């Protein structure tokens, strides 16, 4: 592995790299930067999202342009406004120490005259969407006749979005001897054709599928009836209290609807799609980046390339029609060395499509179960307990202590804890105790035998992600420790500080015996039976016992009409200092008032056409 210095970058850029905290070049950077620095050549680079393509073309371009000149020398075309802004910001950060550098982003939906003014001040590099770029050229607001370097970023996506003609027109107005660098995640025929028609003997580099970011992602699917999709989504969110996710839908309409429903149900969600105005999309993205929105519901186009770190889950609410899209979606998580989960909610008729995806990602999907009500209550309770445990005391409270203590004079610590937790727990419990099983039996006879024979034991174990596990590692660990076979430990769900897993009942005694006296990292590991799933639809009894109705599962507690209200009451308040009452009022206020306004000047042929509606407030 080489260093950035060895790739031939100059000191000013190396300073920028140090400021950014980049330590080693990524694979595509390692391959592309020396070529682009040392040769005047065209280049085709194939690499997945999240592999660091911006820097791969950005650093060479920055090193090669003349910042003392005010002529536009570099042009970067990219499919969406979000990407334009993102690339422009990255370029500015990379070139922070280059005095006089001026990078300008131009895209539809913002004032064209403002952008023209910025260009006029002397932009050495322009980052543009094809639609707006063409507009500016035809109005003679930009001069790209002296371009030396042009980049087609996310070329496959630009072509998908119908920008082919615009790109052709734009490039025809640039010098023949410029260099063109094309970056793409895939190489469909149209991209190959562009390369052939517009490039001269391009060098080619391909970055292997198995880059670090994608191998950190585990792929899971959940089999439900199509009508239960939304309920399943909510449960997945509830079962992961610290979720920070992108939820993908197929259409703008579904995207908007799912986001609205989530907001109404008390989740911190927001929609991102092309029917929103530019301004609204900016607001949503900002809220997402600052974690005010924890579930970003998005279309593929709107979310393409968006680079937000620490996304814990990608949820495929619906699969896209094009299977290739899946890799872009799952690439939103597991970035920067973190692990991530890509979940797919499918109905039986869609299950076959997973096979095709598996061939592309070269990985297997694991069938997982939508957690049942008690499991969610348990997760929420433990999450709350951990949060309280880790909360720093706010001494502003001290002055009220006397009064509070007076109130609880006769309450024991034990009782106090129970009461305290009941405040949260009861709301969840009330909602979920009647919730039905959403899982549909899979076609896999192996699994089905297991779950419907009633022969499985489910365990709670007090190790989790905090101990360095994910479900795969934990599964391996358990199998190894217990000396069990390949498929003997299953349905492993790894949470923050604890996890669940199943074995056949026949192993139960062995499992419990093993963990009576077992230490991991110096801590006693506690394993308890949490619930057996006698058959699908059977409600487990929680470890908390508590005489719940055995027939609970037959009642459709998830029904939309009543369910939603219950759910509202039952919603968690992670980040619990929020003001739930206010939030709900805001949501209600905004939810029905949608105005339209037209979007002058945005000719991008993306889904970003007309705009409407004010952004919906998400909770803060
Ligand atoms: P792509 O265009 O391939 O999807 P980006 O260029 O957007 O990927 O890069 C993804 C993220 O990785 C960005 O946040 C970027 O700042 C970061 N990044 C890029 N190169 C490096 C590197 N060598 N070391 C650490 N982080 C990097
Ligand atoms: Mg990119």
C-alpha cells in the first residue's frame, strides 16, 4: 500500500489530506491518481459508491490546474444537485491550501444569475448537473472552450436519468485535446458507447467488488405479506433503538407516503425525492446529517451517492426494479470501516429476486424474523436502562431533590426502578402485547421445520455489539464455544449490549449449563431462555413473565386504524428529552398543508422536476 505522498501529490494537497484525516489512499485512488498525475490520458474507472472516487479525480485535477489563472479548466458533471454540492465541497476541502482556488457548483433550482456571477469571478473548476450546464452554455454564461479536464461522475446514473444528449452537447463544445475521466459504478452499453465516442484510448481501472465498505455490510431479508410491509418497517425500527437509516422506496409517491406515516407515528423521519423543492431537499439532508432525522425515506435517484457516515441500517422497503440498484443502496451503510446492515422487506412473490442480487453482491442473504412484540419491548427496555446508566447527571436537578425525595420517602429502590421503567415500558407493552406475528413461512424446508416444529429454544445473552460482536461473529462464537454444528445456532440478533439466539430444544440444557460459569472479557456471561416460538404466530412469554394472554396473536393489534393510535402512544422516546407533544402538533400542522410552486430554470431531466410542499417538520 502506498501513501498519498508516494502517489505524487504536492505538499499543499498533502496538507489538505492531513487536515481531512485521510491516512491511506483507497484502492481507486491508489490506481487512478498516479495515472492522472503523470499522463495526459483519458480514463475509465469502475468502482462502487463509497470507494473514494471524488478524491481519485479531485486531487489530480487540483494539482494540474493553474490556480493563478481565472480560466475554467476543469469541468465535473454529476447527476444530481446533492452530488454537485457534495463534490464541490469536497474539492474545496481538498484544495483548502491552494490560494486563489475557486470551485463553483451549478445546478438547477437555484438562481442562475447568482451562479453565473460566481463563475464570472473566475472559477477554475465547475461542478455541474448536465441540465443546468447546458442552459448556462446556451445563455453564454459559462465558457468551457478552454477546459483541459472533464469528469463524468456517476456516468451510469447520468445516462439512466436521460442526460445523454445534454452530455453530448456539452462535451462537443470543449477542446478536442482535453482529457476525459469517466467514473461509474457499472458499465452498461451506453457508458461503453460514451467512452468509445468521446474518449481517446482511455486507460481502464476496475476496483474489485469486495472493497472494505461493502464487506462490512451484512444482508438480511424479512418475509412478510405485502400488506404488512409498513408494520414490519416500524418493528425493525423499534427493534433497533439507535437506528440511523436510509429507507428506500420505489416511487416518489411511496417515499412521501411512508415518510408521512412514520412522522405521524412519532418517528423522526423525513422524505427525500425529486418532487420536493431544492430547498426542501437541502433542509431534509441537513436534518439527516445532524441526526434530527433518523429515518431518511428516499428514492434511489435522490439518494444516489449521498455520503453520510454512520448509517446503521439500509432498509429496502421495496426492492428496485433494477437489481443493480441494490449495491448502491447497501453501499450507504458500512462506510469508513464501520459495520452496517442492509435489510430487505419482501413478500413471497419477490423472494426469487434476491437470488439475482446475491449473484451480484457475491454474498448470501440471511433470512431473519421480524421481531415480535415482546422482543421489541425487551430491546427498548434494555436500551433505556443503558441510556440511563450512561447519562451524566445534570445538577440543575439538585434543588428539586428534596421535594422529589419527599415524594418517594416510602418507596424502595427496587420499587422506584420498576416504576421508573414502567413509564416507558407500559406504553410499548400495551401496544405490542397484542401485535401479531408478521412473518410469513419461508419456502425453505430446513427453516420451516425448525420454526414450526416448536423445537427451538430462544435465548437472551448479555453480550452484544459493545463487545465487538455482530450477528455473524456471535453465531460463530456460540457455535465454537458450545461445540455445535454449522446450523445449530440460528436467528442470531445482535443488539448493542445484548443479543438473542436460537438453538434446537435438545441443546438447551447444554447451552444453559455452559453459560452458568463463563466469562467473556472478564465479565460473567448471562444466558437465559427468553421465549420459545412454538410456531409462527405464537407469542412468546417474556422473561418478565407477566401472565399475558395466550390468544394475543390472533387479535390483529397491528390493524391500521387502531394500531396507529396505539402506536403513537406507544412510541419510544429515544433521545427522550424531546418534547413529544410539540413535535406531534407540528407534524399535524404541516401534514395537510401542501402548496405548489413552480421551479423556474431547473431543466435537469432528473426526477427533480416540479416542486411542491413545505418540508414537514421532523422532531428535534
Ligand atoms: P464515491 O464517490 O466513490 O461514492 P466519495 O468520494 O464520496 O466516494 O468518498 C466517500 C467518503 O470517503 C467521503 O466521506 C470521503 O471524504 C471519504 N474518503 C475518501 N477517500 C478517503 C481516504 N483515502 N481515507 C479516508 N476517507 C476517505
Ligand atoms: Mg461520488
